[in-house]
C-alpha cells in the first residue's frame, strides 16, 4: 500500500469533525482536496472509511477501527520525530576522536580549549595513538573521526577526508652544526644532508613513509643511525651529537628547541594533515559540530605559530 502521512492526517481530521469543510480548515486544505485525499486512501486500502450523504459523514466499521488506533500510532510517530529532533539539536554529549602523537601535542590541546569555550557541553574523548591505530579506530567505528597524516592511496580511498593544513618537513641539528652555518650563509638543500647521520621517527609514525619518499626523491645517502617512537627522544639524541633529525614542522614546540637549529631545506617538502572518517558515513550532529570546531581551532593555532616565527625572525 502506498498510504501517505498526509492522507492519514486528513482522515483523522474528517473522523473528528464529521465534516469535510471543517476538516479542511484544520489541515489547511480545500474541501475538494480533502475529498480527494480520502478517496485515494480508500483506494489504497480497498475499503470505504466513510458513508457520505448530503447531510452527514459517518464512519464505516473499517473507519471506526482505523480512527480508534490511528491517534496512538500518530502520537508515537510525533514523539519519535520530536526525540530525533532533540537529539539532533543536542549541545551536550561525548565525541570520540583519535589522533597521532605529533598532532595530539601540537593541535589537540588548543582544540580542547577552544571547544570548552564554544561548546561547554561537548566532552571530547581523545585516543592518542600511532597512525595505524588511529586509522583502525576510524574505520572500525571505535571513534567518530580522526586526525591523521595523509595515508597511502589505498587507505585514503576508504575515507572521507578533509585537508586541515600542509606541514613542511624540517631538519633539526645543533645550533653550531655545519648545516646550521651553511643554512645561514646560503640556505640548505636536501641533497646537502648526504654526509650526516640521521635520527628518524620509526615506521609506526604516519610521517615515516613520507620521510622515506623524501630521502629517495632527493637521493640523500645518509646513514640512519637511530629510529625513535617520540620526537622528543630524537631531539635529545641530536643534543647528544648522535645525528640530525628530519621531522614535521609541527613536531617542533611553539616554545622552540633551545640549543638546536630548525631549518626548512629547499625545495619545500610537505605532508598533509587531515580530518578523516569512513567513506559514506554521516557524522552524528554533535560530532559534526566538533569536526567544524577542530577546523576553526587549527586555523587559529597555525596563525599563532606563524606569528611567533615572524617575531623570532625580526
């Protein structure tokens, strides 16, 4: 049967008023439109619902049964729709987000602060994990969405994604290192790293694949002497004179790295930072709100970081 909600609303009005004209006034239809809706409904169920005369409109036995049961069903429908509307407009609740460590440190704290100001009823549950675990959490539905470093093409095809920012790769070395002196005099090219030992993030990092591609592209013949799980470990190894780092720019704290020099070699090589959720998945309204807040807070964070660089350079 192809019975419409409008037909049932018209039937309910006619059953209550026992008059097509007054029923039309209740539902905002003309008398002919009311008559047409009732005729179409009767045609769908193949039963007469009203006996009509020039003087009165009376319910048939089938009409009585429908009139008795319809209000409860329609009230339940109204309650359900109202509940859904309340859920959609809710400003309180939990949203689960996964993020890789570098992004958790550089972007998420400011995002949480921004969310607390803009949406105090929104509670963000953060899963601070390596990239592969972030991707698994996003695709399994364990979290609502994730902050990720651009993955390979196969994984990217499984995701609905939005680029938040591009982040350059930089070299970190002791402030009196030969590369620091070279960068100050004439700038630094990636190929100039060939004779220096490297300390890199390990394979669990979302950036390692991109760093390996960078090394291959620029034919950097350096020896990898250490692989670390955390950028802070790598920075301390650089301080100890064990080698130099290639790291994402966001890995460098806003407060800087005393005693170390951060250099952005030529040509510029960047990674994409993305918001991601499963392809064809619609976020719940509260999660959609957080998605927008992450985007806005990230823009503010990057403006602040860029401003601090200008102050340092002046």
